[in-house]
C-alpha cells in the first residue's frame, strides 16, 4: 500500500487520475552544475593566512566542506575555529514525465548517495510560473511556490528566470533524507518540459546566531549563497507555457543540448544528439513538418531528453525499419 | 487539487478534515481524556472493534506496523497532520474491501494562502508618516544616514537677487521625530563645513558647504544667518533662514497587520507603537511576504507570524538599548547602554526583520521554528539569516 501523507491540511495531492498517454523515465545527469569557483579564499588552516587576506576572518578549507574562522577573543587575540558546512552530499535525481489533456506531470525521484555524509533537507526546481501548478511530496511538506522572486536557472545559459518550487522537511520531525535513502516529489502543471535546474542541500549549513561577530556573518554571505552552497542539477521540468511557439522552444533545446555537450554531460559524437539537433534546427527555422528521431538514446540523459522532446514538440522516437 | 480519487482495491474519499476513518465495517467511538500533542501509533493488528486515536497536533505510525483488518474500524483525529507511513495497512479478509478516508469539508476547502502582491514603491511614505507625528517641519530634501552631501549657501537681497555676504551656519535636530520618543541624552546631529564664510569668494556667490549626516534617522534644520548684510549700508536687516531636511531613507514601506503578519515589539523601547517599527524596503518586504507565506503554507496553515522590529519610518539607528531599563547585553553577556547607537545595527536600513519564535510577545500558535523560518527566508532571497535570541532574524540585500 502506498504511504499517505496528510500534512498541513492538504491531502491527497499524491494521487492522480491515470496519465498514461506518454510516459518516460530516465536517470538524470549526476553532476552538480554549481562546481564554480570557491567564493572566498581557500586556506588549509596551517601556518599563516594566505597573503593579501587583509582583514579576512573566514576561509574555506581545501575540500570546501568546512569554513575556517579566525574568531575574536575578548583579549583581542584570535582563535582558529573549524565549522562543518554540511555540504558533503552526493545526491542523484531522476525525473519521469507524462501528460494527458494538456496537463503535464513531473515525478522527481531524489536520492542521497551512499557516500554522502550529510542528509538532504530541501529540494527545489525552477519552474514556469503557472498559477494552477500543484505540488506534492510523499514525505516532506506539500511544497511552496516562491512566485514573487525571479529565480535563475543555474547552469543553463541564456535561459529566462522562473519561479521556485520548494519542498522542505520539517526539521524538528527528523525526516531528513539520509545517505542511501530516496524520496519523491510531484509537480502537476500545464507547462511543457524543457531544460531547467533543480537543487538540494542540507540545512542549516551553520547554526548562526547573533553572537557571531558581524564581520564574520558578512564574510560568510557568499559561502551561504544558495547558488554556491546548494547542489544543483540540470534536469528537465516545467519550462514552457502552453502558448509558447515551437520554434522558440526548439531553439532553446538546442542551446541546452549544446551546453550539455560543452560541459561533457552529453557526448558530442552521439548519433542521437546529432539527429535531435538537426530536427530541432528545422523546427526552430519554422518547419511544421512532423519529425521523428530514429537514433535510440544511448544514455539515461538522452532518454530523458527524448521524453521531454516528445512531450514538448511531439518529436517522437521511431525505430528504423 | 483533486479531493477524490479511486484506485483498486482500496478506495479513498475525502470529506472531513484532520480525521481519517478507516472503515472496514461499522463504526463507533471511544473516549479520551487529555489529548497527547503527538501520537505515534503502536505496532499492532486490529481485527475487531472500533478504535479512536486522537492527538492535538499529529498522528503517525513511524517505525510501526499498524494494520487494520476487517471488521475493525479506526478513527484518527489530529489537530494538524496525520501521516500514514509505510507499515500502515488496511486488510480485507472477506468481501469487498473499502478503505475510506474522510476529511472535514473545511479542510477540503482549505487552500494555500496566496503570496501577497509585492508592495508598491512609495517614495516619502515613511517620511510623511513621521512628519504627521511632528509639526512645523518642512523638509526640502532627504539625505542618507552617514553620508556627505554638498549644499550651497547664498544670500538674497530684497529683490531676490543673489548678493555676496558673510554668513554662518548651524545645525539642530527636531527632537522626538521618526519614532525616537526619547531625548536624553540629546541626539547627535549632522555637521556642516565650513560653518561660516564670505559667499563673495565663490562663483556666482554660492558658497559650497558639506553636510555630513550621522547614523540617526531624524529631521534636522540648518540655520543660515547673514552676519554683515548691511555691508556698510544703513537700514538693511539680516534675516535668518532655515533649511529643513530629513536624515534617513525615503523609500521604506509600511508592513501592516495582515492575514499573515501580526505586529509586535511596539511600545517597548520608547520608539513609538507598532506603527513606528515596521518599515521596510520593497525588496525585503517582498522577500518577507514570500518567506512567510511559504512557511505558513508548509508548516503552520491558518496562522500568522509575529513580526517584531524591522526599521523606523525613515530608518536610521534603531537604538533599542538607549536606557539601562531595557536590560540589553552585548555578545559577551555584559550590560549595554548605548543611546543613539547599536546594537540592532542591521535594522537601520529596513532590510532586516525579527520574527518571534517564543511566546514572549507572540501567541504560541504564531511562533515560528527558527531553522525552518530561516530556510524559508533563504529561499526568498535573504542574504543573511540567524537565530537572534527568541527570534529568527532574516536580512535581505540592500
């Protein structure tokens, strides 16, 4: 029997009428796209602080999982303190998409890797701002839409911002996603799939209080910026409104696929990728012909992209005769 | 949101709130005395009778195998949530099984609180509010706290022509403005330099002066006094003029009581009532609305959060520790008396809010869980969140 969650007086968002017309499932690319530069200087904590540090009190450890803080003592001296950022996580994400009668359902299956040290305590997806969107979760909160704050799709160049769909776990309830565990989330919307970003993290990263010196709190800001501290995925999710033109959607897919190729998440010489790009080029140029893809997806990510293309642009796979 | 679904072999039907009737046969109720806040169902299989489990807050079966087998029936009633986790099961041994979940119509009709529309930018709203509490002040400009500003001093004759003159300038504060209903000691005032001179030494007989403001948000005035306007001629009269101005931020908006906010903190430190300590930048107010709505929908539906100090109407130093009567302590626990100074520094610009997590100034039902509220603020764009005594402190970029 399925678990039932009735939380916050909303119930039964878990269950849906059958949506069986189109269905696909694939594992997502499993690499954080937030592997950008460390936002503050790195220091091993041994010897002197790096040259040119000036009044800096906060440093990242070489593994970027701790901050090293020069904490002021009442006598004017400083003590070196290490704080775990609780960002030793290796999550993975799968998405399953299906549609019926113009309504799209996205099922996200989030796993916390066995090798993670920290639990996962929230999950978010940047989505198209659909007023009628519904969120559900098997074990965490029902979810919330942060609709008034435009949110960047991390790792996807030239993409418009969306709004944030967020699920959290009630921290005092201890329902964290521990290493090795999985949970799932559902979005039901009229928005068609495209490339978007999702994120997860442990929270809080630090138990900050007003007893922390102001200058240290200030210097921690870039470390705790969600864009850096969260684990970001490029995934597929609600991206396009019902009236968005196919040509624009196709052009967007090309940008996304090329970015995935550039970052080696898709193979440049993939026959599937080449055929998909060719078809998308034609659609982006205004062709209304009915295209098919004859190359079988060679990876889970390619399968996921094919599924999204079917739902967004009716670009279906057809095995060669 | 769908409220009725079907799947085989067990049927769910939503009709009643916060109550689930597991109905495999008839039903009846037993009685309870004082309810537990949270109830964890035991590991057991019920195969007869009709059992009621109730809790004021939540019911779950975490870690237990709780099985209902016909002809037993079970009723679960909880104040906020019922979670049936893996391990729960309803089993039919004969006939057609029916698993019926019934939810109160009020709950079925409950909808998440929509996020309020972001506040509209309102230049001078805070200034107008602060002026309404004073009188006889006509500010001609607003200068940011701790800023340097160039003004020009000049003299006019009876024909309104600019003429050279010697003049002196001095600054005074209008007392008890912008929510500072205390004046002992007197507030620091801005400085002006040079404070005297001969305008004839400057182009167009306009003498540039630099007004350097303090961190205090208040109304001030510059008195400009010609000192030798007769210039040797008989019968001329020197007329002193005043230039009123505000020191503060002119773009703060008022965060009123609403369906999500309950104001607190007023009338506590001689900074006026709750209409004086709830002024905020549009960006921060948008984030606070967003964080609060998300928090309430996820964790505390139907309730509000208690918003304590944000900023004064035109911002500036919010000196809550100006008197020993307020028992302030520094980060080392030492007593602090700091009139016209910090702490509470982050509340100078209308970018930070304190949200109550204890019942000190807030009903229990409206208090927040600090880590959860910090998390909501973080998703709503807050750049800094931390626990501040009995509050969650959330701060947005300026």
